[in-house]
């Protein structure tokens, strides 16, 4: 949800370096893009375009400087037009600001500033920030004081990178709720929303906490607290390599990340000892609540079935955006498990803060150092590596792996560990369906509605399949518990609505097969996923995707999601879309 980057370098390469880093942040927003460079004044170039188009702007060739700030936008306030693109400046072009977050009280601030003579050129919430800094500078404050005074006026969330014409080659960053990370390189220092943007420059980072200010200049980096005192912060070494954030020969990040899933599960399985250490310290909980959004919510649903089956502890699953309305029964006997790929999702962070007040909290997160990892009581890191495609794939199976490990270890069912360890091999088998799925995608890519059905452990797989299809193909898709179809949605089924039926071997197989027959009786085309030994399913479905018979229902969410992801991916490509950058969406949703 917007990506910001700033750099202070030892040579005049700020433009190419910022463009390169911006490319890595594009998953955070791609409505518009902009850059400001300090070179005999502040020069701003911005446009409503994708980064690769923007990089061809001949005006950029005229720009050269050691320091600059840049931004990719995912619009919240103000349509995605050039005027609303960042950086935003004050009345006299002396201050430039890039912002990730939302300023909730911007309307009042804007009126106040306009009444005192400030002129605005955009409809964004962000533009009040350079004007406020301008106001405080005019009142005689120095730059740092003016930035602190400005933040005192702002309500909402922000990560800011700021330049001032009188102090060239200095970039100041400050954050509240939105992520901002300092990268310390060799004679080059960075501010970034996400470490993956700077991996080719440095692996040394400092995670800024709320209201800490980072000052980057020719001398290095200084971090100050709200009182203006310099503070010492821990420098972390990032384990991800620059190569991990590249496409490595795949057409899209999403396809690469789908193929990385067996390895993501293997890497995450290595966290078993760490997970065991965490759960050994737990007191006895009488309730578990999972809290998450989107795909992470679907992983949580698998968690409900698993925890109730393997630990016997009553478990519920709550959408993070609904959590504040249903948190009244929280107490110290509840374990709240929040799942988030990014660790920065605003809804999940809000739920975490509510839960922290009353219960023990555990977060399952992919991004080391993200806000969630710094606020929860316990943290488990999924070892998926950087996920760039907006549609979550390998982080989903890594989240599932942590959930399986936790449920197995907490329930004392260690004999199931061997079954879990076999899953990467079955996932490799599932990837072999790729050519068949590409063909199916070709046949069904022009449909306008899909249903995905499953029962028990296959219900989350069905709704995750539907979410993937909606996200990257823009086809309307409904994920449904198979048994619920007859309570309404069956009215929508006809020969033009394909139904994807998830039917692994297990106790739910016969009933879901009956539900499949019900949609067939309404002339639906059925794409079925099941055991390759299931002859009935094979003969009854229009398209049959067979997976190894050894995969039982309980573990099916791991391999069975792969054909779902591939189906959405190939339909998206077939429709001429970019699966990595679906319209209206961003990878990391830092607004409520
Ligand atoms: C998944 O494909 C989506 N992009 C989205 O639903 C995502 O899972 C959701 O926004 C939650 O993000 P998080 O895991 O980073 O908290």
C-alpha cells in the first residue's frame, strides 16, 4: 500500500538507484510513481504510470544527484492521476515528501493551511505534510523541529521520507504505524518500506520504531527519539539474498513462487524445534482464536479444524477487520494467534493491539522485523523467503506448515510429523499438473462466474481457490462449503458456471461427491480435484485433476492448493492480464 524509498549515496547515481529499488517495491502500489532529487534545488518528476514506463521519461536523464526520495502509489485519497502522485511539495518547492499511510485529519488541516495562505495542487491527504513543515520552518524552527511539530498535528498512520532544499544530501525519515526501515550500506544509506527493495545494496538494517527519526546524510545515519536525543539501535543482518527477490527466468513472480512452495514448506519445517520451545512455555489455554485477513484467514480456517481435532481446544477464526467487534470474551486463558505474511496489515495489527491487552498473543509472519513481530508476545517466522506477487502462494503453504507443526506438537501427535514431512514430495507431484491445468485454463478463461466447493479441510482450499481467481483474473468466483450450495447458491448454477470441486480421499469425500452430482444435474461443468485412484470422480467430472492417493484429507490443503493457484495463474495469463499486479490491489494493506 504505497512503497517509499530514499537514498543518500557517495556518487551522483541517485536516479538509477532509486528506480532500481522502486522496481522491487512495485508490488506495494502501481497507480502512479514519482521521484525527487536534490540537485541545485529539489527536482520532482512524477506521473500516472507503471515504473518501467516512467523510467523512460527523458526528463530523468537531466537529473543527477547523490540523494533523493521516490514513491509508488496505491491510491487511498485522490484518484490515481499525475497531480496526486508523490512526492508532494510545499508552496515554494523547498520541501518534498513521500508518504505511506493515511492522514485521517487531513481535511481540517488542509482548511487551516489554506486559510493561512497555503496553496494545494493535489487532492491527497499527504500534501498537508510539506505545507505543515513549511509553516513551522517559517516560524523559525529547524528542520527536525518542524518535522516533529508536524507529526504532532497528524492523526493516522505514516512512514515519511522528507527532503529540504537548504540541506541537500540529507533525507529524514519518521514513522508511526506504517513500516520504515533504514538500510546501512557502504557509503550509501537508505530508507525503505521493505527490505527486499535494498537487498542488492546492503543486508544491514535498522527497524525504526514509532516516532523515531532517521537522519541520513554524508556522515551516515543518526537515529533520534521524540526528545531529539540520539539513540543507539540494533543493526540486523537480513538473511534473504538479492537473487531471492528476482524472477529467475519465470514469466511472473507468482509462477516462480508457486514453484518454490515445496521448498518453502521444507524450510519452514526446520522451525519445528523453535516452535516446540515456544509452545512448551505456554500455560494451559482453554480457547484459541485465530485472527487474520485474506489468504492468511484461509490458513487460519485450516488451523481451526486441525487444532480442534489434534488438541481438543475449542478454536475460532475471526477476520481481523471484525475482531474489535467480537473481542469482549478475550481473557488470559485464550491464546490469540494472528497470521500475516507481511506483518504490516493494518487490520491485523489493530487486532493484535486489542488482543495484547487481555490475552497471550502469537504471530505467524513471513517478514522478519515487521511491526507484528515487534508487538506480539511470541513470534514464529515462516521461511518462505520474499514473496513479491500480490497473490499470496508460498507464504500460504508456509503458514499452513507452522499451523500443522503447532497442532501436532501441542496435541502430542508426533507420529503425524512423518506425514507432514512427506508433503513437499506430494507438492512436487501437484506441480506436475501444470500442463494439464494450462489446457483447462484455455477452455474456461472466458467464463464470467465460477464456484469452488469443498467440505472440512477442503473448504478453506475451495475459498482460497476462489480468492486467487477473483484477485488475478477479475472473474467473479464464490468459494462455498459444498453442503451449503443447496441453501441458496444452487439457484445460480447452470451450464455456463464451472464448478471446481475439491474432493480428496477421506470422510467428506462421499458427501462432496453428492454435492458435485447436484451441480452436474444443473448442467454445470465440473473441474474435480481428487485422488488419481478415484475412478468415480474421474468418470463423473468434466475435467479431472488427479493427485497422489496417499494424500489424506487432513494434509490435503498443502498439495491441493497448487492446482488452484496454477488455474488462476494460467487463466490470468490467458486473459492478457498481469498476475503479479492485479488492479486495485496491493500486497501489503496498511489501511483499515
Ligand atoms: C492474498 O492473495 C491477498 N493478496 C490478500 O488477501 C492477503 O492475504 C491479505 O491482505 C493479508 O495480508 P497479510 O498476510 O500480509 O496480512
